[in-house]
């Protein structure tokens, strides 16, 4: 008999804590909507007490995203729990996720509390959370380095207090599969009333074992896995959602576990995240990497032509990798474009649809063929775009082998048009110099990266940059068929982020 595994996505909480992956509220909402299309069971939307921005992101997701349970993280204290409830209560299925460390090293050096104090705080926090929501999850932070007797005592107590999910995190990526499966089995055997709660696992990838450890725990009886799109997260990241889901799908006969994930949305979810954050995945990344379904060996290709099963255990369409289905063009109408969006899993509101349609037409005038990936990039750009101080009106430049590159940039700043001309080592450098003159930006360019959205010489270029100023680092992303224009758009995107970056205090603790 096939059993069901709960997929708990923490891309927007643990994933966002990693350097370079910070998202603003519109971007979080965009990603949450994609996660809902993907079919995740739980979206951990953030750490509400961490900042005003985090609270607002969780609140908006709870209000606007339907389907998955919406969860917020809270330390084991009343202020965190009450703030978390305020953020998630608008959800049709709100969850409060409470955590406290149970390892001796964390209790001694981080919490400075005794075992008795930690046990008391764990029980009291679950009871308080239970007053707000029936769906309460408890996490024993650093569980894999905790003394087994104390861990059993804590897990038993929080289940008795009302926790319906108990999470066993490998917070520092320390365990190995055989050890972790033994831990899960021990808890299932020795914790009284363990069947009254779902056992969950949350594995970090410091030793490259997060997915292996998660699957070992599932075989041992865990029925919730906490994971992230593209495996993002603190340090070396978390268990990769797409790898876990496809391992269970491909090896269903062996593992006997199914999920509610719409696997055709895996690649779109990966692409949405990379567009929002500007950080791609390595080409050889399993499931969603550029080489995941590529074959070069003549022997392999010859065999594949006879049967896909020879060197492929899954097909690209199973995870939503398209073969560039370019049926959109400058003659396509609104009805055809709306149907295309439905096929891609998008149904934007009327105002966003109209913007997307017009941008598709503009792109079609510049390109011969508009690919599905181009449309995804347009949509993600619309979702993540917010009001900004600087708005691009025009970019003009000249460059060549025997002339000094020169660029003129025209911006709208607080409703007024301004322009500046500058020279540089190349057209992008010249354009950036012009932007600096107009915006008086004195910081440094810490990162500049370009990737093509699709193939072909007329492909959209996607530019990601990072700017540093006064100890703050912000990211910007821009796309256009002209790489200079894309670069300026990315620069302005980052500058607009500087207007709001650093206004909210960071949380003193990051969680499981």
C-alpha cells in the first residue's frame, strides 16, 4: 500500500537566510504562488518576528495563497508565537512552527539553559501555540547531536502538549543515512503516543548528504520532509525538493511513498527562483540543471534513439522541461496568449495579463521566436517588480574597436526625467557610469553575471548584479534582448532595493 509524504517547503524561510537569496514581499508572494501550483503541502513563509518585512511577507502569503498550509517560524517564547499567529491567521490552514535547541552544545553556549528549562519552554510554547492554532509543529533544533534520552523526553512531552508534527532537524548537516534512519526508528519505538504526531525531518547539506539522509528517514518512518527548491539554504543548503520528489517517483515500487507534487511544475519553480534571486544552479544539478537531460556520448545517443530507458530514468516533460514550445509571436492575440499562460500554469489578474501581453508583443518585435522560458521571465519580472525611485526611460550607446565607448541614460526620478552621458571601458561600464552620475551612487559593484534565457543569438539576456554600500549588499536582476539595457535594468533594480534595505532589524537567531 502506497503511503503519502508531506512536502514542507522552506524556500522562503530557511532558503532565504542564505547569502544572496533575500527576497522582498512581492517576490516572496510570487514564489509562494508558484509553490502552490507545484502542490507543496506546507509553505513555511518566513520568521515573522525577524523584521517588519518578514512579517508582511508571511501575512500577504497567508492572505493571498490558497491550497498549501501557510506556516511561520517562532522561537519558544510568547512574543514570537503571538507575532507568528498574527502573520499566519488569515490562512485557510495556518500552522505555527515552534523550535528550541536540545543538544548540550546549543543549550550550554547558545541558550545558556539547563535541560529542565528547555523542556519547560518547549512544553509551554506548544501549549501557547495550541491556543491559537490546532496545527502546531515543534522542532528540536540540532536533534542529531542531542543526547537520545533527553530527545525522547522532549518529543514525548511536546506530543502530549499538543504538537501534531514533530521535526527532527540535522541542523548542521552532521549525520549520515544509516545513523539518521536508526534515530528515527528509535523515536518511533520509544516515544509514547508517537502515532499521534507526524515525524518530520529537516536536513542540511554540509556533507552533501541532505537528500540521502531525508530518504533514509522516510524509509524509517518519517512522513514529512522539509526541503527547498534548488536545495538553497544556509551554508551548503538544504535537502533539494526536486531531488526528493523525483527519487520517490522514479523508485516508487521500492519506497512505496507518493507525494502530491505536480512534477511538471518542478522546472518552472526552479526557474522562478533563479530569476527572482539571480542565482542559477550548476549545469550538472540533478533534475533541473542544464545538463540533467543532455547526452553527448555517441554510444549513449545511439542507444537513446532506440529506447529512452537505456540511459534515462525519467523524461524532461515529467519535470516541466519544455522543448522551447515557441508558438507566440507578434501576430498572436490575447486569447492565444491567455491559453499559453494556462498551459504554463499561470492565470494572472487582468492588469498583469495586459502588461505581460504587451511585453510579449514588444519582445516578439525584437525576436523571431518567443519561447516558453521568455514568457516565464516576463511573468516573473512583472510579479517581482515594485515601485521604485528610479525608472528607466532610454539607453543609447556607441562602441567599437577604435572608439571610446559612450552611453547616454535617461531616467525618471520622482516623476522628473533626467539624463547623463558617460564613457567607460565598454558600453556596460559607460552606461553604469551614467547611472552613477544620475543617482549619486558611491558604492561598489560586487557581482556582475549574465546568462541567456534561451538559445539563439536573439535570446533575452538575464543580468544579475550585487551592489555594496555602507555595509549593505543588495541584488538586482534585469532582462532584455540587448545586454546593455538588461544591465542597466539590473543596476536600477538593485538601487531601488537600497532605498528599503537595512530598515528592519535582523532576527537574533535563524532557526532549524
